[in-house]
């Protein structure tokens, strides 16, 4: 059994910590309503499992899963999106077995009450925190993405719990 986070597409439904057998593909298919694909995040090492028939089935857009994807897999920003319900897990190990979602994401998404955004302007410099704080991780992630895409001096952005 591994720990994952269910990312419902309906925004009124909260994210939910789940325990499941990652090798039971039927269980995953039930959670994402069909066959699935993995979108790998760069850092921390994690994956979003989502329905792979997005274009065929016109599943509803999943804003929260897509924002997570775009912030943690910047090469997919604006190129891939998540539809339907999705599951956040850890990356597979060397043998291909999916691991539990990294604890830092569990803490950030499920246990944190206040968020801040930090920016990196110089790859050799230090992270600089904006004074603005957020009570919703989704708002903080959107703020980070917009600023990273808008301001030429921002090289990287990250959301932290405070």
C-alpha cells in the first residue's frame, strides 16, 4: 500500500489523502475513470496519474492538478493539462514500482495553512520571498506561475508553507 493524494476535478471537493495498492491498476482506473498515464514532476520526484483519454472523452478540466503539473514540471507548462480526477503519487523506483507521494507535498497540500512564494532571480543567488501570503495553495501556485511567466528577471518560483 502507498499513500497518494486524490485531486478531484470538482473544485468544491477537497484534496484527499488516500491509501491504495499502486500495482492494482484497476483501483487506479476507478479513481481516474479509465485507463491512465503518468505525468512526472521534476521536483520533488512525484507523478500525477490521470485519465489518458482526455481528448476522446471530453472530461472536465482539472485546474488544481494542472497547476501542480505546470509548477513542478515546467517543461509541460502550457503543453499538457489534466482532465478528470487525478492521483498524486511518488515517482516509480528503479524497478518501476510506484512509491508514496513525497511527504513534503503531503504537508504542503494537506497540512499547511499559510503559503508564501519565493523567487529566484539569479541561478547562483538566494531565494527571495514576497511579502504577500496566501491561505490557499492553489492561489499561491497561480501567483508563482503568473510571475514566473510574466517577469523576465524571474528564473524560478516555488511555493512554501510558512
